[in-house]
């Protein structure tokens, strides 16, 4: 909050001249510049009065900053940013109302760019889904990752949770998913991400019980709310992880981890709740990540876990996306087959992203840009069923370009029959 001190010179003065000088000082004081949010308001004003679900699958494909007036309210899916972006003029979620989402086929996170004010008196939810009956997989919040399945029938056993920190599938105590902290149980995945939430990522799924009937919960989603005016929160923003099934005799499933919430505002006000915790039935999921950036703060929010807080300069333009020279990683081929630029990992619901011949192992080529040769590069492979996950480090690498630095890393992973989800993970020195 900005405060000013007025100094008055000692000595005799008349009332009218003093008032004139004060008025001149007030007129000359520079106006405060609002936070610069790149929103043209082409998705209109969002007003939520009753429980509402927005279908992110209705988003238009295109560049995030394009004029969306012709499809106002549907948002834009920008594959290059892996985000569904809405550019609103103002947002209100009334008390007693809950706004949630169904996922885009890419399961991308949600970005709100709001030129005016945001009022959340109700609930804004990107929570991860609770367990579903096997052989289904719990669906994450947008930007998060699915939970593992449990034992189904002979020959169709359980699986680990999905995502960089997905929990392991075990015979009796599968682990919760990890994100900002590590999940509980046997064989949790590593923590990942960074305090800035750039890039914007959600939480990972909990592992299913490999030979019992306790499926895992899904990871919490991720949302960025960037507001050029005042963000007033008296309700709740939730990116909690989903719950696993209730523990059975000698069988515990893993919960999804909390997701990611990033709030950016010129002024932050209110006494509401911001929460990104793991599911709590069975083995708990890890905590998510929360980032708060504001020029002026008058809020007394209840935030869990503890957020990363940054004070912005008046009139600043917040960084929304990774800069062009940011480190990047992608899988370019599996078993010699090229990977599409926007893979979906749609197990059985659509054609796979890549089909390879049956073999005991397969070679994965990972490409990094602006990443040091001393980095550690891993590929995580999580089967759809019948096994937990494996996480294999690259065995060799080749520099493809020196400027910018582009490296191809070779990783050999098991190739079980059926569907598997693969993800690359880099740890920089």
C-alpha cells in the first residue's frame, strides 16, 4: 500500500495561500499506472451466479493473443503455450456459486487475463478428480495428471499415477502424487516445478493398488488469474488433489497431489481461501504450489501451502510465459517414430500419439534447448495397467547446435505391451 507524507514549512502563513499550495500539490502528483495485463476483453464479462461448468474442449485453436470476439466466452487453446486462455473484461463469481471445468483434450491449464476487476465470493475450482471405478482413471484438474488404476481382473492389474511426480503402484501401500512436496507411501515420484509457476503446471496422480481395488486420485489442476484492477477474494480458489478409494484390508491407494495457483493483480483484497493440498484418503498427496504477485495488498488470505509472494512495481507488465531463451525439453522420437508437437496421451479413446513394434525396450530421443550438458535428463514411463512406473536417466547425448544450445539425449526404457505414458524431466546443475 502506498502512503505519502506532507511536510509543511515552519513560519506564519495565511489560510487561503496554504490551501492554494496544497491544491496545486495534489494536482501535480502523478497518477498511479494500472498493472498492464494483455487482455482485449474479447471473451466478454464473466458473471457466475449459479454452479457452472466450463467445457474447455470448446476452446478455439489459435494464438492466445488473437481477438476472440467471434467465439466470445469459449477461450483460445494455444498449443505452443499449452494453455486455454480467456481474455475477459471483468469476472464475478457470486457467493454460493461454484465454477469448475471439464478438460480440453490436451488437459492444458487455464489462464484468465482480465483487464478490469475480479470478484470471487463463491468458489473457483480446478480440483483433481477423486478415484473412479477400475479400469477407469481419475481425471485431473486442467493442467494436472491422472490417477493410477487399481487391480481389475486377471491379467489387468493396477498402475502408477501419471505426471512427473506420479505415485508408485504397489501391492499394499501405493504412494500419493508429488509436486511442491513429495507424496506419502512407497515409491513416490520426485517433487518438481518452481516457485514462479512459469511454466504453469498442475499436480500428479496417486498410484493405484497393483493387486487390490484401491485406485489413485488425480492431481489438482493449475490456473493463472491475472487482473489489471482489483482481485477481491472472499470465497475460495481450490486446486486440491483428488482422493483415492477408502483403504481396505492391507491395501492403500495414493491420493493426487495439490496443483498450481498463480494470482497476479494490481490490488489484492479480501479474506478468502487459496488452497492446493493433496488428497487425504489413504496415502496423502504432496502439496501443490501457489504464487501471488501484486502491487498493493489489503488482503488477509488463508493460503495453503505457504505461497511465493512477489511485490510488483506500479504499472508493471507481469511475465506470463517462459521467455524465448528459457530452458525447454521435448520428446522428439520413440522407437524411431516421430512424436507430434501436441501429444495427447489419450489411452484408447483415440489413436495413440506413437505406435511402435513390440520389443523388450525402446529408444527415446529427448531434445533440450538452452540446457547445460551437465544437466540430468530422465524419461518416466508409466504403463496404463499391469505395472508401476520406471524413471530412466539418459545414457548418452549429442550436441546438435551450439547457438542456441540444442542437445539430443538417448534414453532406453522398457516397452511393455499396451499403452504407456512417457514424460521427460530435466534437472539442471
